[in-house]
């Protein structure tokens, strides 16, 4: 910069480096992030069942498309 001496530029650079060191130390002291568990799957969950099996039995879905 124009009206600045070398010592002022060095001092500002030194201040920026000191601030970076302080931030790095604070980041190192902070607690690590909590582990993320795997997303749960709802496959086969009774809460998401469509309902009880009708009177036709387990294969009612297949028989419903066939002529009677």
C-alpha cells in the first residue's frame, strides 16, 4: 500500500497469522461432531403394513385379477 511502511505491513500480516493460530487452536479444542447413525429402514415394519390379510387368504392380490 502506498503510504505504508514495511513494518506496518509486517505487523498487519503478523496479526492475521496470530488470529489464524488462535482460530486453529479453538477449533482443535472443540468437541468432535457426533457420529451419524445409518438411516433406518421401514422395510417390513408392522407400522407401515397396509392392513390385515382379507378372507381370501395370502394370495388374494393374485386371485383378484383372475376371472372367477
